[in-house]
């Protein structure tokens, strides 16, 4: 089954960016953007994939169009892994991190989508079968560094009601050039959230890399007393040893990995002491990479809880993977502004009673409005 065409395009959404998402180019005047790839075969089948949308994801799409698509044309879809490992190593000097690994992630999802359609099977079946067909979500609520305690509580109430969730993570998304900016207020917010939702809610606290080692340990001790379930990215993501030190000195589960772009980087985080890994399906490896990370987590006895902020193709691909993971100890992330995807995609943007359902039609099983997708598309050509 030979590849005949590879198209890349940005899709423009209405409304605001997800806090902390960096999903539009600086000064572009465009709305939030997703970065998509569409691969077509000579038989007329097609598959869709999504790259990380950092600054609109344009760089990943150019790398695909210029350096990867010409190689893929005429190749066999079922050589999937050999093709993508070849491309990763051909382009590795552009950086195995970031734009290049996001490009590979998008191609991987699209190839799985095609393989599922060709075989008449949903992707989760090709991955070995589903342990579950519905996944509970947690409401992931960003931008809280800029809110007062009361403003944060009102936003939490709005989201919990809308998402019908029984789990919440507050993200701070603070100014990245400062650390320990307001530890007292952060602690006040952690206490107020527990008081608002009561002891039955599963709670996570995402520092978005905002603390020093000492600041993180001070906040982490409070989170332990309050019964929070995890403490996410307490220190800078590029300081693996600092992340590991915080993880080893606290009892609460410390998590990281959403800004890691290689399988080897995830291994280093685990070796440093991180006990919950959060790879992002759009940032490296796609479906294949996420399954490999699940195996790595399993081998080390650490938790596997993917980072998930893109509510359309990536969320669907994520659902297929997470359905197939035996030990899944946390709900799935449901980020801010998830509704924006529903103007183009019918599924699986919408949680029902706090749960997302894995599509059971062939491939990823995405249903979407092609006309609306075309209207919102900005093709990327080189
Ligand atoms: Ca995070």
C-alpha cells in the first residue's frame, strides 16, 4: 500500500489560546492553531496526524513538507517504523527535540490511521486490544498564577460543572523567567481548592516549572498534607537531577516528561527519581512512541499518565493508546478550551458524564466536517 501524497496544514480555531500552550506565532494576529498532516495512499485511503502546536507548529510542518514528504512518496505504509526511524535519523541534526520529533509524531498517527482503515480495525485493536473503552477525565485548568484565589475557585467551579469531572489539576503557567514568585499564594490556592471540592476529589498540582528545589519541597509538603495525588513539573524541565531530587525527597508522586522529546530523555527522568511520566503524543513518537513509553514505565514500575492538551486528532490517538495500557492509574487530561475542536470534529472532543469514549470504527475513527476543515486551513507549502 503505497503513499501517494503528504499534505501539511495549520488549522485555525476561534477564541483564546490554552494558557501556557504557545499555540500561535508571536505577533501573527492569527487565532490558536493546530498543526496537521494528511497522508494519502494510491488506493485513496487517507490518515490524519497532529504535531505539537508550539508557535503554531509551522516548523514541524515545513520539516515534513521539505525533508520528509519526498522520501515517503511511493513507500509502503506497512514499512511504517522503518520509514519513520530512517527519517528521524536523516533529520536528527535539525534536532531530535522539538520540531523534528513533532513532525515524526504527526506522521506516525497518520500511518496508524491508514493501517487501521486498510485492515478494517480500530487502532486500539492493532495495538493489542482495549482494557477499557471509556476513560474518565480530569479537568486540567491553566493560567492560575494570574488569578486571585477567588478567581481560581470560580473557574474551577465552572469547569467541574461543565466537564462533569471528579478530578482536577490546577496549572499555574507563571512567568517562566522567574522562580518562587509567590509561594504563599500558591499554597493558599492549594488549600482553598481542597476546601472547595472536599476530600473525595482527586487533585493534581502543576507548578509549570515555577520553583527552586527548596521552594518545591516547601510546597510539596503542603500538598502531601492536603492529600494531593501528584505534583507536576516542580522545577525547570531541563534540570533532570533537580526534578529527581525533589521527587526523591517528597512522599507525594512527582511527575514530569511533557517537555521531553526522546525515549532516552524519559529514561533519564525515571533514573533521576521521577515516579510518574507524562510524554506528549504530539511531541515525539506519536502512537508508537507513547506505547514505547508505556512499556518503559511498566519496566520501571512508574506511572504512565500522558500529557494531553490537543482536543482533536491527538486526543483521539491518545484515547486509543490509553485504552490499551493495563495499569492506568489516573484519569485522562482534559485541557482548557476543549470545546473549540467540536466545530470541526464530532468526536472525541466531547466528554460525556466526565468520560471520553474510544471510537470503534476503523483507524483512529475520527468524524469531522471536511468543508469546515478546509475553510479553517492554512496550507503549508515549500
Ligand atoms: Ca503540565
